[in-house]
C-alpha cells in the first residue's frame, strides 16, 4: 500500500491487521504518536488523516491506502516550530511530554474544525461562527488525556494559537485562521 505521510509518499507491505499507529512507529520510524492505551481512550496516538483527527491505534493501516497522514513530526517546517508547537512551549503546556504529540495533532485538527465553522457539543449558536471559549476548547480536546494535568496550559496554548487572548475580565477574539468572524469582544463567562 502507498500513502502520504507528512507530505512524502511512502510505500509499505503490511499484514492487513496492522494498525496505523504500529505502521508509523514500527515500519516508518515515526515515533511521535505514542501507544498509550491501545484502545482509543487516551488520545496519545492522535494523528491527522486527510486533515481530520483520528486515534491511530483504532485505524487499520490498509484503510489509509492513497490517503494523507500528518503526524506531530509533520506539523512544523524543517527548521522551525509551528505556531501551535511554539505556543505549547511558551505556555508550558506539557509536563512529561508523553501525551504532547497527540495533544498537538488534536489541537491542530480542532482549530481547523473551528475555522470551518463546525460546532461542538457546547457551541451556543449553531448558526454563528463558534466562539473559541475555554469551555469550547476543553470540549473539543476532551478525547486527549494528560496524566500530568497540564490542561489549563494546553487551553492557553490553543487560545494563543487561535489568536484569542484574555484581558482583565474581557475575552478578545482576533479570529481563528479562516474564520469570517473577525474581531469581537464579549464578556467572559
């Protein structure tokens, strides 16, 4: 089978029971995605498949033939961190680092979902662009666990990347990449 991984075409011969996670780690030497629970519950194996977040431990590799996968190794340019990775460092959004690759891929996918106007379970107005509140970020990142409890820092890093900043009781939204919402000011909840 052949598929694109981080922008490069890769051909592999696999047993049809091999997961995408095992393919990435054991056959392609991309060890960023971690095997945490191996049941799709922790999110440490999250990657982007055709731009959508997936838990790679639950995806059979044969199903990605001809498709595109982005791992944490592919989020940045060759010599620079992505804005999201830089925000994770600036906000101290990791402790031990085990869940960080999955958190980063999930956050990237989540920000893309918001930019496309996709609502979540806590989106207030389904007819308006989603406001990226802390509750909205937490809901969208709920499938990724962090045993070190770095959640407030992860939310801050996502907020920073999205261009949302908090100032003295008022939340200012500079707009999410691709959003037509523009700059808005609303009271903090």
